[in-house]
C-alpha cells in the first residue's frame, strides 16, 4: 500500500556549555557543561531512563590536523536531577578544540569512562557509529537520546573557550496509524533500519548508513504497538544530507497478537523522510492505494527549532543571545539570518559558519566626517577607491560584504582625524563584546544593502524610491519585520530624536560603500515623532562645509553562539 503521512513538528530543548576559566597551555582548565533540560521554562533536569546512567564525554583534538590529543578524553557521569557537570584538565600546549558528547549507558556499568558504550560507539567522536546493541536498545524511547557540541575555534594560551550550544543531532520520528486502518495489528518488527551513521561531532556530518558498506545493519525484536503508535526512532540529521535518502527505505512488518495476520513487508520511502536536527516529528500513516508497499512521508512546512537564533533576538556582550532585553548585557539586536540570498565573502579570520547579523542598539552620535580647520575650511579627506563601478551595486539585494567594505573604509581614514570616526571608536569601546568571544565579529560599518535592510525591517519601505543620483536605479520594497519592529519600538525611548538618525530632523546614516567618490547613505526624516526613509543617496564631502553623518554599527554572528539562560 502507498501512504501519505501528516506530521506535527516540535523542537527538542537545548542548553549551553560555558567555559569558566581562561586557558593556558599546561595550566588547569575547568569547563562547566550544562545538561539539556526537558522544559526550557521550568528548567527541569532531564529524567534519566530507569536502569540507565547519563554520561558526558569531552575529547580534545589538535586544531592543526583534528587528531585526538593523547590522554585528552574525559568522561563523567551526570547525577540524576543535575543540570551541570564540570571537567577539569591540564590544557595541552598545542592549539586544540573541544568535542562534547552525552548519551545514556547501562546502569550496571561500574565506571562510565570504560567499556560503557551502549547504543553509540564513541571511541572516536569524529565517527560515532552504532554498536551491536543498537537494534535491541534504540527503540526503547529516550534511551537513544544524545547531545553534542564542538568548539570550532582553536583554544590555546590564555584564550577563553566561548560558550557554545549543546543540542540533539537527531530528528526523532514517531510513526502512527492515523485512520485506524491497522487496528488489528498490535506488534511490529523493524527488519531493516538504514539509519545515518558515522556521525562527526566536529562537522555535524554523517558518513554512511547502517547495513551499507562496512556498517552493521539494524533490526528490532518484536515491538508493541501502543495507542496506534508503531515505533519511535532517533535518526542522525547530518548537515550533509537533508533526508534519509533514495534507496534507504525503512523495512518493517505489522502483526496481530497471535501472529496469524500480517501486513506483509512494508517500506518507508527513505527519500521522503526529511531529517532536521534537534526536531521531533510525529508521522500519521494514511493508506492510499492497494498493492503498493511504499510509504511516502510528507513533512509539513515550518519545521523550525524555536530555540534557534531569530530576527529580533538580543545579542549580549558575553557571547550569548536572548529573546528578552537585559540592560546589563544586551549590545545588539538580530536584523537578518544568513540565507542563500545573502552574499558575504568577507574574511573574518575564522572557519565558523555565518548564522546571522545584528545591529547596535544605538547609533553613533551625528557628527561631521570631515575635520574643521577654521570657519570656512575643512581638511580634505583621503582619496577613496570606489567600492564598485556598477551604479546599482550599493543596493543589490544580498550584498552583505560590509565587513570588507568597512575595513577598507577605516584603513583609508587611519591617518585622518575624523570627529565621526573618533565617536565611532568610542561607541565600539562602550559596546564591545567580552574578551575571548568567538561567536561574533567585531563591530563594523554596514554595507548600503545591510543598512537598507535594517531600516526597512524596522519601518517598512514600499519601493517607491530611486537612487537620488542614478535615477534609473530603483530600490525595491522591503517588508517590515514585526518582531524586529516591535523590539525597535521598545528601544526608541528618545521621542525628541530619530532612532537611527539620532537627530530631530533629517539625518544621513552612513554605509561603508563608496560610489563615484560619494559616501552612500540612507537619509531619514523625523516628523511628529515618526522616523521614515526620505532618500537613498550618495553624499559628496567638500572642504568648505561640514558633512555630518551618523553610523549604526553592525556585527556578524557565527555558529556556536548559545542562548542565554
């Protein structure tokens, strides 16, 4: 029979790993690992299944070649009801990374550090596979649950290990009968489960499937169907694959109590089984056609982890993010998440992947870019190279190369005494992130497109304006982002000045893009306590008059940023 499956998605919970001390080669390092909670609101510690223990593994690897560091594996048991375990070790002299893994092992194990593997073979955290116990153990509810994390940046000398997020590497799928079409069946046998395997904690990728190549196959004993639910399974959701894949069908058979009736061999179509990390999915099976044993699994839209970074979240100076504003910690707010339409080729000096962008909570005060010599004379600015010869380039959708443009801009101004850049430097000092944080870049002046997206997301823009100097270039509409706009409204406490322009009338907000010798910016106006975009323009700075601007600095966010507790 062919089947269509309707699904309900929910997110697994997650928590953070926090470094508690600076790390010095040869010195003592303590790392506190916060164990994921069952309820992110009440912060109830996870319930360890009866007859099992929860262990947490730390493996140190060399940054140079990702090989394991000798004697660099540490294992601790997590006490029932506890939310944290602390590792203490002597830091290696080489630059290193930290790999973390936590899972459930048999309660009869005397020492979780030796011969404790149950479902997962953890001899190498860069290639976690299934043990011979997998078939008999992984269908026992949450016994198969596990958690992982990796510090991607080398940690050596006195550098601190930045907080990172410990999360589930799985999609947990529960298959059940949605039309009572299989009421007569009370037993199920999983004959072949080609689960992704060879999971790499460092990269988040898998290497193969159970039963394929050199990986052992996985099958179950006879399982009981309860309340129409056939079985649940945790499947690795590797970053290198979006589904179980063609040819990787799950084969099973349904039976009645005495075994006199059977469904025959059925298959879940692997190509239609979407795998999304840190997600729980319930699949409802609905028969479609007789004689077809293939079952298609149809996943709904919106399988999004609500604990993940989102537009409107606040960025804190301690390297975390939060859905709520903390006046003592917050320094920025997320205005965009990285997606395929965004191009950012900037060299941030890290291998970490970009996950989003945040702007500062305030603007640099409106100040002249050029330096005044006397009443009628201003010091000439350095000669700037144009960022691009393409007239439409400043407003091209997705141009998020602001970090590169800003570095070029600031380098050109190094020997020039600019009042605006002096104020910008002071702003960055006031809003700097804590030492050792690697989950975000330094502050920089945004590209023209980044600036347009920021103000457009806050206020909305209907697309009725063209570039002021290049009239044939239209700037398309930008949709107001309600979560972002709501946060902006809460932060706009100065009613006598515009939020972005920091002025009681028109104000030019500077970008890091130079076109035809002009400094590209967005001009806003402030009328009846409402700020709005008045033009997309380029300003030519002359030696005979002040050229005031304000700046709304931005920073780039990398994977590994954790949610504040």
